[in-house]
């Protein structure tokens, strides 16, 4: 059986991204890129599994991006609180 290729590195520069300064399209693209990387990381077998620190860093950035996208979508719909707060 052939060994799978080594795990690819996360998208370059992901750690320094500031989601609040990104366009909706940029957020969508990096969200999918990081999500794909996470799925690939979870599917890896030893010895190709990424280090926990790298995985945790990518996951944290993905969560930050997801939160920004959700906030913008809520704002686009007028917000769930409908201006009560």
C-alpha cells in the first residue's frame, strides 16, 4: 500500500489575518480554505498528522472568521434583537 503524501501547510499568512478588515468575499474564500485544511488534517494518519499547535491555531482562526461572517449576516438581516439593545 502506498503512503499518502505529507500534510500540506496551512494557507500562507492565515495567522495574521484580521477578519474585521476583510471583504465578505475574502472571508468566504479563507473560510473554505481553512475548513478544507482542517478536514484534511483530521483525515491524516501518523506520521503526517500536523502538530497540535498548528491545528489549534488554524482552528482558532477559522472560528474567528466564522464569527465575523455570522455577525455580518445577522447585521444584513437587521439583527436578531431587532434594535432592542
